[in-house]
């Protein structure tokens, strides 16, 4: 059991019984958008923050790009792929104002504990910092990489340089490109060689994070070259700009990541190996505070445990935005990801159960 803000939440047993009746999904893409608030995803640009000169340099330009009178139009302006494609062909969870509650089970409400929870299916109380410590816990990526049919077909491309430790490359065998790292493998394409050169020559934008554009372009080259069955992509700029109090760049980063996902999904649907055989899960590692505390998160910031989830793929019913359902937790993502691949996720620790409504019965 896990204690969450004084509430006790029961989690499922080790062996998970829910598997898709029609296992159309053969490949899985997991994407995380670090620290992106549910408020922007479901309501678009915040009416208070977008006009605050403390957080915005050019308010007129920002309003021209992202503002509209209704939250429905604002969110379409900010995240068109989510609201034109996923809302039509997939599922969206996390509009907490509409009874779609998704919460963290870890008590820390920042990155390493959040990513551990997403990737392993449980919160580890001993993970209480973002320090570069080898994760003792086995992620579902490592679990799949040990299974027949998935060996050597799992990879991760991440902007933050702590991910090799979270996924534990020393033990897991999962290749991870992160931080100032570049392309994976010895047989590099011309594009990968150029990207490696640019990563080495350009200053990183934040202390421990490379540009999300490099992460995305390296991902696309690897997909085309290696055809992995399971891919994890971790973007980061939304969190970094939020910590800096730059709401304009935070919105721009979210919009750019949405563009990346639109391009990725379009490419997957054009490729015979992935078309109609790939599911994509998108989520975040933690929430943020409201109004003046939007720049912060962590256990002392109210609302930072509120997160969101989006899913699209051949085994997920196309019902769009979800409302008024029983609470969902981030520790359920690992089991759900495996279930989409028709694999039972088994762990030494109790893990969150499969989110059944995501998978066609």
C-alpha cells in the first residue's frame, strides 16, 4: 500500500491479469514532457500568467500566438496534436476540474521519484533526490529488454542527463542517449554524425539538459535505422523554463514538443513496420503549483501531485477527453504499457494495475 496525502490507495498484486483481447499493438512509444501542468494542457494559456510582465517578455506576441476567449480554443492553439488528433483518435486524462483525477503515489513530487514511479510501477521512498544514483529498481523497459522478441529492441532518448542512472544502463542493457550524449551505436547516419557535432559544439541550454530538438532528431534517426519495438522519449524544456519563471518560453516549449509528437505520429503511420501497430503513451513526471507558485513543485507545493495522461493506438478506444472517472495513478503506467504489448508486467514490488479502459476488450 502507498499513503498519498493521508489517503490509503491499494495497488494490485504482482501478477496482472488484464491483457488486451486484440493484441494489435506490436510497438510502444512512451513520451514524457517534464513538469508540464495539466492546467495548460486542458485550458491552454493561463489568463493571469500570460499578461504578467514578470513572467512574459513580449505579451502581445504571446497572446497573438496562444490566446483565445475560450479554454477549448486556447488549448487547441497551444497543443494542436493533442486536441486535433489524440482527442479524436485516442484518450486524454487529467482535467482535474472535470473529475479526471490522475495523481502521483510518490510523496516527493519532483523528477527522479516521478520517473521511477512511471517506469517501474511503484514509488520508492528511498528515492528522495535528483542525484545521479544508479536505480536499484527494474523499469519496465529493462523488464521488456530481457524478454524474447524485445531483446535489443528497446531504447531511450532523453534530454536530462540523469536518465542513464534512472534506467540504470550499467545493469539494464537498455541504451540511453541523454544530456550531452549523442547518437546510439557505431553505424551512424550522416544526420546522426551532424547531430553529434552540433551537440558537441553548441552550449547546452541548462546545466544538465540538452536541447529537446536534439533529443527528437536523434530519436527519429534511430527509429528509421534500427526499428526498435519499444522507445522512451523524455523532453525537458518545459520544466526548465518554468523554474526560470519564463512563462512565454514554457508555452513555446510545450507547443514545440506538441509539434514533435505530431511529426512522430505522422511518421509512424507512414512506416509499414509501425503503421496501425504502434501505441503511444504521453505523460509527465509531476505537476506544478497554481498562479505565483507555478514555477515550483515538490511536496511543499499544493497541486504538484496532479498529473495527466494521453494514449493513442490501435488497441485504445477513441473516446477523447475523459471525465468523472475513478482516480488513476502514475504507478499504473508501466503495467498498462506492457499490457498494450500483450505482456504481463511482473515485479518484486506491488505495482499499479492496468488502466483497463485504455485497452480494447
